[in-house]
C-alpha cells in the first residue's frame, strides 16, 4: 500500500502531495494549545495515566481526613487493573487502544496539552495521506486523489477534532484503513488472487478501531450491508464473516474480562439521565441541550450532520433561516442542474445559459430575506451533489454503492439510537464522522466533473465555490478562536490551561518547606460508576499534578473551603496565588 508514490506517481505528483500534507499539518498545528483542555480532554489525560477521575483508585493519595500528599505519592506506579478501572469508571470502558497509545506517547514526549493533542494531529494528517492512497488505488486517478486529499486537508471537521486530545482522529484513520483492507480483500477475491492478508489486516484493524471507539460498530454494519447487497462470492462471505467474528470476539473479551465490564451498565444509566433531562430540563442541565426525540427534533439535529458532510454545504444549516428561502434555494439548485445539462448538450449556447443563470441567481438573491450569499451557495451545493454522480467513470457501480452506504449508515445508526432512547443527546457529527473520507472523495469527483465540463457555465459555479471556500475559512477561524458552537462547543473562548500555568509557576517558585494549597469543592456525582469514597472532588489536584514532575517533592494540601484558587503558601506564611480557577474549569 505504501509503495503507491514510488510506483505510480511522478515527481510533480509527489510535490503536490507533500504540499497538501504540509498544508494539513499547518492547519492542524496552528494555535494547537492556545486554549485550555476541556472536560473530556482532562478525562483523557488522567485516564491515560491509569488514574480514575476523583481518585477512585488513589486511596493511598487521597483519603478521608488525609488532606496532605506529595507529587511522588500521586505518581506511584499503576498496575494493569488500575488502567482497567480508570477506563471503566471514567470513560465507560471505551477507547482502550487510544489510551494505550497516548500513555506511551506522553511517556516519550512529556505530558502537556500540546503533546497530547499532537498525537491527534499526526493521525489526522495520516488520514489525509491515506485518503490519497485510497482514492489513487480505487479510481486510478492521481489527480482525483490529490483533490480528495486537499479537500480533506481543509475540511473543518478534521481540523477541529485533530486539535482535541481525544480518540476521534485515531478512529477515523483506523476505520479508513480497515475499509481499505476490506475493499482490497474483495478486489483480490474478484480477481482470483490471494486475499487472506487483506482479511487478516481487516480483522485486526477493525478490532483496534472498536477498541478506539465502540461506535466503529456502525462502520462494520456498513461493510456488512455492502457484502449483503453487492457481493456474491461465497469465499468473500465466509472470509468477511471470520474477520468480523474475530473483531467482535475481541470486543466481547474486553466486555467480559477487560475494562469494559460495566460499559452497558454505564450506557444504560447515562441514557436514563439524558432522557430525564430531555423530558424535564432540556435547556438547563450539565450536558448541553437535550431534546425529546420527536420527529422535528431528530430531523433538526440530523440535518446538519448530513449537510456538513458535504463540503459544498458545510456550515450552511444553522445560518440559513426561513422555509420559503430554503425551498427557493433548493428549486434554484434543481434549476442549475437543468442549466448545466443543457449547456453540455448545447455548448454553443453555454454563454447565454450562463448569463441567464447568473441573472436568475442574482434576482433570487434579492428575494432572500437573510443570508443571500449563503442561499446561493446552497443552490450550488445541490448542483455539486448531482455532479458527484454525473457520468461517473472513475468508480464502478458497486464501489459507488459502497460510498453511498457508508455515507448514510453511521448517521442512520445514530438516528435510530436516538429514536430508541427517546432523546437527541447522541446526534452529533463526531459520532458519525467515519463517513467523511468517502464523501470527500465524492466531493472531489464532483469538482472534477465541473472542471472538465464544456463551456463557460462552470466559471459561474467556480466563482460561487470560491465564496464557499471563504466561508470554510471563516469556520476554520472560529475553530482557532474557540468560538465555534459546533466544533468548540462554546461561543466564549477558553483561556490557556490554568492548571498547567499554575504548575509552571510552582516549578519556578516552590522551595522546600512550602505548601501548595489546592481547591477541593463538594463533589457532585450523577453516575454511580463515577462516585468515589470522598465527599469532595480532587480533580483539580489531579489536573494540577499531571504537569508536575514525578521526581522531587512538592508538598500539597487540599482545601475544602477555598474552592477556586491554587495557592503557594511559603514557609514564611506568605500566600502567592498561582491561579484562580473560577470560570476556567471548562
């Protein structure tokens, strides 16, 4: 697989790929640690060290009546059961493979927000490269492969989740790699070649994907649907079944003997809590807006999941308002399809068709009551969706069918789960982001269908696509500014990590005889798996100690009264505020 460049690409192709990978890396590294880690990332950092949030497996460090401890006590060596317990109680037993990699990564490069997020950056850039390899092999078009890689490089979804110390970038890479092995295996069967290595690779990779995130099961479901509808070779059915059984068997072992023993219990408890929130306090709960799973609510939450998959309509839903405006925009999109088809049949009339289309688009923009440019872009997005399937030459019908299946199934899985559970909590893009690589390839195909079309009509569409590129740039800007409600989960940006900043100050100012005073507010637990033996929370102490060295001695004391400030108390009695956590815990 990784010989593609040396055997099929010339030096200019190589230069183009390197430039795209450099762009992808630059977009992902920019302001990587400008904003402090949020709750899920904090859990990631703690769990990766075999520590249960709030001290569930740190009785020797934190105990009732024991308020003084040192960093050396905090960093006492953890055993395998500690890691299992940390994953079980702090992340429902999910993401074990990611935690394994992150643990060793942080041991190698040190614990910091930058180093933790850097691992996600690397897997995100690898995903861009793998999209190139995938597209180049299955379409035999290096040009399309470069285009798909470029679109993946600038895709806001990939950029946003590459800047989180979470499992998402790893999961997207593993599912794409598993799909590559899956399709190569079927390809080898069709060509009557040896396929066992591809099935073995698939079984191992999809198992690692399941160990990175349980929702990878929706990707396996898409693979199974493709085999059911398009594959007719008994050998392929048997081999795929064996590989899938291996993966599911490995996952079952984790649920029975590993760190996932209480996963189903935790998921059932969470579902009950979210349902209670949806029914009684949809806008006033700790988890965000959770609505009952009515048809309208599910539709409203699902629509941006699908439209943001398509880079040509990315970011439009939520900004475009008015049913009449939307209907008009869709009708204009259908009109653009007819205009495009007519311009291809009558190239000599392409100029007049272009002028008329431009005039109608301009006139429609006057009718829209808000976001005129956005609605025009939405019309073009409809045309681009049509072009993805217009005279497709680069994909056979079976592979095109697979792309459609895998574009729909992960999100459909979430929708069905929302209907079953009765609430909309899980309807979010990150849980179905496995579809992005394949939709990106379709987007690249649509672009080349446009660029290779006859006449001047395409220049009108290209001009509007440039405007959409501007909106994509704006979306990226909101991610970097930490003001994107969808990708950053907030409108007010976070400050740099206060626990890290306090630890750096302590490293410079602490002297033997000093004491670091850490806040320990009253603990509030809504999940019995999270509850510890302590009546107060020690998470601030845990987050702070993550950034202290394992050697040396830093004497620390928990303060259950002062619940916001981290203070350095000098041996002389002088108090130095290292940070104030009020409003900064995120």
